[in-house]
C-alpha cells in the first residue's frame, strides 16, 4: 500500500508545494501530532535555522490548512520539549538539541548526519508493504509482516550518491510521514523523535547495478556498487530499522580507524567509522 498524493490531509507548504498530512496510522494519530513531527523534522534538518524566527502560528495554519488551535498544540509540545524558544514580541526560535544530542551519543549517527547536511534526497516510494521472504531473517519478523518501506536517492550538486531502501517497524510509521522525510538518515529522524537506537550492525559487500538502480544512480547496468546492509536495534534487541543502501564507488568511501586508550593493558580496540560522500 504505497502512499499516494492527494485527497484529505493535503496542505500547502511555505514554498507553496503540497504537503501530505496523511500517513500510515492516520486514524489513530492526532493531527496536531503529525504536524508536530513535521515541524520537529524541519527544526532537526535545518529547514528552520537556529537564530531565525519560525513562521507565525497564523502562517503555519495557512500552510498546513489546519486551525490555529491545532498549530498551537503542536508548538506547545515543541516548547515543553525544549525544541523551540518563544519570545514575546520577537517570535518563536528553533532549538535543535535533539539531533545534536543523538549525533554526540553515536559516532555512526554523527557521520551519517554530516553527510546528510551536505546532500539532498528524493523520495521514490513511501508506504506500508509486506516484508519480502528474503528479508524476514534480517528483520527478525515472519515473511509477510507489515512494515513501512521508504525508498530514496541521495545526491549532491555533482551527481547521485546512493539508492537506499529502508524498512521500519510499523508502530514507528506515525513518526515518519512522507512529509517529514528529509535528507537526514531515517535512524537520525527516529532518534530525534526520542526513539532509543542502541545497537547497529553493518554488512558491506559489492554488487552489480540492475537497470532500475543504474537509472537512478546514473551508472551503467552491471557496474559495480558498494552494498551496505544495516540493522538498527532498540535496547531490548528488537530490530527497528533495516537499511539496504547501494553506493556509487566513485562518490562514497567507508573508513575505519582503530584506536586503544591503553594498549599496554590489553584493552580492547575500538573502531571509529566514517562514511561520507567522496
């Protein structure tokens, strides 16, 4: 069930483009919460820069096509959580500590966020699907289970960099409406929304580009790509996100730096991972 544009839940963004407020789970998630998630995402990804006032409640109400009361409820939650600072006579200013805290707590997320801020993404697909049998073991769920699937292409001014397919546990879908998907990694978006991701596992290999991926990445069919599969788990071990990413090798590098604080005492070596657009 891929999400489609149009119908109930459509609003206008600040730029005048359509914003889809419909999302998986829309029947149980209040409208103000969906707007809260979108505003939080815009604060986190820098769409609302620190130090500059956000649009007024009246302007946001027009942009989203909702009442000012709905906007005020979303803004009040952002204020309670320390995501915005409201100053009488000056306006409301974004405070982006959540994503910065997530980056500080995880070098892996920090590197992903650094890359995201230098690139843009195009969302190709977004919607609930049935988990394919070949991914059931990696996601640790039965084949055919419902999951949220997000397909994106990341690029900068030079060329495409990666093609990613992300599967997310369905109970997290309300945190990831299509209108809230930005250049940030999905894991960083979840972390900014308060989801605790405590363990990441990655597998890297090489594959050949098929016709669809080659078209999106601007490469030849059969050309070599870097393939990375990543599992992200919460504290109890449940897999929350499964990411399949394909990178152009001329635009991506993956570095691992090993260090030890006390090599003489036999302390374990630690790895610092850096993945970035080349």
